[in-house]
C-alpha cells in the first residue's frame, strides 16, 4: 500500500480554535469537547484517529479517557484501556518524561495497543511539575505524520495545557465526591445521633418524672429517698451526656446554626447568678458577677449559645473549686458607636491545670488526670463544645492556669452589633445622611400565609409603614403595574411562581426598578443557595423577631414613628396573685399524677430551648391541659404569653417563662399537702 504524503492545515486560526475549546472544558462537557478538539486536530493534521490517556490520581495506571476517529468504524480500536506505561512501554515512558514528543512508525507500541496496525503515531506528553500525568496520541493508517520541530513544540505546549485542565478537573471532581461522601456520612451520623438521643430522652424524662413523683410521696424511708435521688441524678447526668454528644456531632458536621437576636446580657448573668448561687454556697465559696456599667443593654448575639458557653465555664469553675472564689466579669472594647468586642473572664481559685495538659484541655473527651476523675466526674465535652461554639460565633476561648492556684478562661466575642434604643429613629451604621426618611413607606410582603403579613403589621404598627399584601408572584406583578413600592419582602416558597423565579422576572421586566428586594426564607433554605445570597438585597429568616425586621429595614430607610400612645405596652399579669390563686385551688388528681411526667418536662424543654415555634407549642400545650382538666387558673398566664409573643416582646415572654419555676413549686406544695 502506498503511503500518502501529509498535507497539514496548521495555522493560527486552528491553534486558536483548539485553545478556546480547551479553556471551555468542564466536568459536564468533558467528553463532548474532547471529541471536538480531536476532530479539529485530525482535520488539521490529516490524521484519522486520536486518543488520550490520563493518570489516575489513586494509582500509577494511565486510563483511556477519550478516543476519537474521523470515521465511526475506527472507534474503540484501543484494546487495553488501562496501562502502566513505565513498565509496559519503558522506552516511550522515559522519552515522554524528558518532554520529548515521539514520532513512531511500525513500532511494537502499535500492535500491543490496537486491534489493527496503525502506520504512524505522534505521542505528546502532558506534565505537571516534571511529572507525567498523561499523553496524547495522534494516529493514521495511511499517512506518515512527520511534524517539524516548531510544530512539535507548538502542539506539545498546547497539549500540556490540555493535560493540566483535565488533571485539575479530575482532581477537583474527586475532591468534590469525597466532600459529598464525608458530608453524607456526617449527615447520617448526625441524623442517627439525633434519632437515638430522642429515643433515649423520652424514657429518661419518664424516669426522672417518676423518680420525682415517688420522691415527693409520704412514708418513704431515708434509704428509699437516697435511692430515688440516685436515680434522678444518674438520669439527669445521662441526659446531659446525650445533649453534649449531639451538640458535638452537629458542630463536627457543620450543622450548628447561629441565630443572632437582640438580647440584654444582664438578664443572662442574673440567671447564671441564681442558678449557681446555691451550688457555690453549698461548697462554701464566693461567687461574684461584675459587668461594665457602660455596656449597652441591646446587643446582637445568639442567646442560646452564649448561655451554653457561660453555663459550661461557670459550672466547671465551681465544680473544680473547693475553697476561695469564682468570679465572672464582663468588659467591653469599643470599636465604634455601632460595634464592640465583649470579653468574659471566668476566674477561679480551684485545682488548676497542669501545664502539660493546657494544650489538650479543649479536646473532646479529654479530662484531668485519672486520679481526680472520681472526685470531679464529667464527660470531658463541655470545654470542647464551648471552644467550637466560640469559634463559630466569630470569637475565641482561651485559658491561663497554674496547677493548685486556679484558672482563668477568657471568652472574647468580636464585632458585636449595638442596637439603638431610640424607638423613634431606628438607625444603623450603614445609613448615610442622604438616604431616605420615609413619611409613608410602602412595603410589599409577598407570602401566601396570612400569619406573616399580620406579624409585619404588628411589628411595624408604631411606624408610618403601609403594608401591601401579595399572596403570589402574579400578585406582585399586579402591584408593580400600578405603583412602585419602596421595598419588597419576597417569600422563596410562593405558590405557582416561586420567589426566585419572581425575582428573575422582576429584573427582566423592570430593569429600571431600583428598590431593595429581601428574601423571606426558612432557616435551612439559605445556607446552600448562592443565588439567594448573591441576588437578593437582604435575607430575613423565618421565624423572625421584631428586631430582625427592624434591622433589615434600617439598612435602607429611617423609620418615622407614627404614635407612641401604645408603644412598648406590656400585657401584664400578677404573678403573686396567680400563686395565691393556685395555693387555694383544687387540682384534679389526674393532673397532679401526670404533673412531673408531662407538665414539668414540657416546661423544661421550652426554658432550655427558647425559640418562637417552641413558645407557640407550649401555649398550645397549656391550652390543651387547661381545657382537659378545666383549669381556669392558667388562663391569665396563657393570655400573657400569647399576646406578648405576638407583640414580639420576647424579653417579657422570657420573664413569664422563668416565673413558671414559682408556679411549679406551688403546685408541688399542693401535691405534698394532698
């Protein structure tokens, strides 16, 4: 058979086309674009078949990832799809490793690789940092492929570029798959721990309730009381361990959500004082709390997580201190008129920490030396959880300690937002002097649940804001056809046309519309959505407190107060009167029998997890038992919790919830008397 002379069509346009195709390759179009590239190469070099091998990141094998022919009949001509080129083709491997492009004619490489002989092959190396990561072969049955040194150099550089792109895609894909596997395993682990902890909590609450019920029974011997106390104490310790393990697993799986709300840290400190005062008095040590008087009352913090950290640190300090004192102090570092740093110091005169263990103190399941574990039992998770929570909140937790002399733990929380208490002018640091002061702000709330428009009206009732309701994306466009509102709150889960599609259409149909559009989302809807973060002007998570709505609005407007006649009124009830009423009441036996098993755990759940949805659940529970047992005595407190929750007066609600301690104690007295 006569061998044809090659008639190459190599020019700048061809090289530019190939380079552009290489730059556009991604994991989803890789095979398609490799076919296009090889078709272009085959056309340019008058060849009829090309292939590419890439090194596997996990082994020394080179795997075939593409073979392309000008004619369909030539497809799948390569026999061995995986080779170890350094062993099977050692001479070729050595030359490719030295950056040499090879021109092979009638070489044994042909017959080992292909079903039928190929006359001529050009092989180009692909390398990263002098390591061979793959090679490209260009073949022809009837043409001798002989390129000049310049042409070989051009194609070598071009194919090396292709190799880098493919290797990067393969590596990133493997990393992505590994992350998915890790995330999936973490998710399964967290789900399992969550489920199993729930299954354990339920019987544990029953055990604690029955133990408390028996504990308050008459005619118990001292030994029986001791046994019941042991059951209750052991069960409570087990519940604490379950909660700690669940929290740690959530932290490790990046599933902890930080919910910032306006709080007064003095309330938290008062609670800590009341909770730990008895323990410190029992041990005969002094327990003091001091706070810088100039620290503002209203700060943006996650109350639940701050409480968790401080309770851990103060609890540890008292546990490991037998003489002397424990002191919690709070100072501030003012950044500007809108932000500050908070520094919490928990100092004790306890047993201290050995210098050799300082670096390990925040590791999970790490405790002090074995000789002291019996005297100071614990899971070893409290400090690990506290450290990680501090980091998640953007802060730090450090320790200084001298063995035998005590320890000082320092919690530093950075860049904390300060809220302006002047209700007539909600003003944040991102409002400039030339921004809008609205006498009548037109606000559109697009949500198909009537609850949220009502919450908007309640939260903004004292301000000059006109609330316009829209129950669908279509309704939003009807409003825009008639007027230009000042701001739109757009629920992501609107029916028919969801919030994201509605936003896209607004930008398409009203490109000149320059108004803020805020995404109204559930807690879990924003974390994995880059579109929401990048295309909306803000995010308001459901359920929300009044202060978060004010904060979001204050980024764009100064709100004019409309009337102060009813501002900040408190739907009050008289706790002393209620306690007196309870003391004179006759409760049904069925209610008293189930009190410790049902009522008390329900209360502890809401007190320990103070969340809007949990509050409404507790209200529903109170209403149900009030109706079931005909307990009118609870009506005033139910009404107070409900109305203050609807008014977003969360600090008032929290005070009522704490008052339940007094209600529970009074009911227990009645049980004992009966």
